[in-house]
C-alpha cells in the first residue's frame, strides 16, 4: 500500500513538472534571430523589438501617428540653425517642422515658417496648429528628446479640396543634431 502511495506522489510530481514546462510562455524569437523581420526598423531592433541603439550605446527612436496610423521614421534629421528644424520621411510622406528655438526643456509652439509636408505628391504647406515639448536638450552629446503634435492643411486648387494632415503622438528620443 505504501509503495502505491509513493508511486502516486511521484506520478503527481511528474505531472506537475510536465504541466509547468508545457505552460511556459515562448518568447517571440524574431527580435533575436539576426534577421530583419517584418515590423523591425533594423535587424532585431526598433518597431516591434526593443529600440535600436547607436554606436555609442544611446537609445534613439522616432515615432508618430499620421492621420490615425502609427508610423516609425528611420529617415530623419534635426538641424539647429537657429531654430530646431525636424525633418522626417518615408516612401510616401515627407514632413518638416520648425520646433522653434527653445534652449531649455519646456513646451513651445511649432512655428509656421519651414513647417510643411508632402504626402503622395500633395503639398500640405499651411501649419494650422502645433505644439512641441522639449524634454531633454543634451548639448554635450548634441541630442534632443521630446514630444509633438501638429496639424498641417493642404489647399488643392486642381480639385478645390482642402485636406488635413494630423500628426499626433509624436515621440522622439536622443535624435542627433
């Protein structure tokens, strides 16, 4: 009888161990496979994976929602002359925003001059409204971080149409200038 009880206990322990191992969550291997997979900005980083780091170990990323669609922009430049001019683009969209000339972290109005966009060949050259929050201005490493939202309007004379390009949830970290 004791031997049967021991066998039951051993059996239950084996069942418990097998159950725990079979329920272990598998990690998504696409972020660690050394291949540029769908949703990644670079091999195993950005997009659906952890943010990419530059050669000096600084985490750098840029995201924005355009007309309700979340996008990443790997093509971007930031110029400080004398205002912060942020340019970012992909295959169908190119946007320039004049973030002003803030020298300390804080909220600033995006300026109309040099703020424009083109999408699918159509120009959105009127800034209706825009706000940027400069979160970190790293003058030593020449990097800028912050958040922004803007609304650009295009007046298309060929079709008598007015269209709006809404940029929301703009988020950038450690963008070099």
